[in-house]
C-alpha cells in the first residue's frame, strides 16, 4: 500500500493505493483511491476507469517464461543472463537512497514528475547492477499479498536488461505468494512504446479505478475547471501539467 499527501494552493490531496479504510475515513479536501475493487456510488464523487494489463502468477515459472514473446522477450532475457547482471532488492538505507537518487536523475532527464523520498520508502524497490553501476530501477506497490503493481521505473539505457529485470521481479512475487503481476496503466494510442513493451509478456487486460471524493461545491467547481484547463492547454497530458505546477512551486 502507498499513501501520499500533496498541497496545491489551499487544497490538501490525500492519495491512497489499495487502502480503502484510510480513504473512507479521510476528511480532507480531496481524497483519491486507486484500486481494482468496485465501490458503492455513495463512497465517491467521481470514478475514472483505466485499463491495465496483468500477468497470472499462479502459473509456474517455466510456463510464464514460455508465454513471453520469443524474439523480443525470451531472447533478451537469455542475453542478459550471459552479461552477469546482478538483481537486487533495496533493503538497506543506502540502497534506498542510491536507487532514489538514480531515479530522480532519470526523471529530470525525461522531464517527468518525481516522487518524494517518503513515498519512495513505502514501495518495494528492485534494481539491476552491472559490476558497480546501477542500470535500472523499478518501484512496486502491493495490496495484502494478492496484487503487486508496477509504479515507477528508470533506466540508464546502457544495456538491455528490462526484460530480465521484470522476469526476476516475477520470480520474487511468486515466492511471496502474490497472484497478480500488474503492469499498470496502458494507453496504446498515446504511449505505443510502453504498450509494446508491456504486452511482450503474456498478459490479460482488465480495468482498475481511480475514485475521487471531495467535500464542498467550491472544490467540485475548481476540479472541473482544472480538468478543462489541462484539456485545453496541455492536451490532457497530466505529467506536463504537474511539471508546470512544480516549476511554479505550487505543489508541496
């Protein structure tokens, strides 16, 4: 599970992943809940359905591997095994800090929003090294031992190790008895490269939801205005909009 708090002007926004109880009990201006569950209509003001792809972890490792696309996935994994990459889980404070710094540098280069360090510490962090150098970092969140879901990734692009890394994370998730490996949101039209990468692993498509609730008519009006503003000036690219708010130092 993951919880984060943002302040935008006079708004306090609480963002919850899988944690229904905290979402239900929260009385702040705006609360968000990300979950695969269907909630009663009385529990939210707005429901946003989003598509994602998932992999069934109840299969054996061998069966999972055979389901991957042969040339674009299985071949890349075998090639990575020959390069002596080391797969790691960030458990120590030093590992958590070094992977976070790596990811922040990646975000700056790609001009995408960055998580706070307090958020980073709540996630399960995996990384791959070649000799002394970190090549790629992936951050995951989970519910109560059922779903493990991808949240962030960063790469140096020096070697092709992402397929290998995903496979190693799947092995870890199976050992921890997770049943579903969720590859997170997909949008084939906007992000065809992301879609192509995620779907090279055997997958099924399903829907998860972002539920939003607020506690006043004024907030309702402002949120509708912001949605229109992002549509007109940012072509519904929320990453660019959040970067704009960060540049103005509005988000805290």
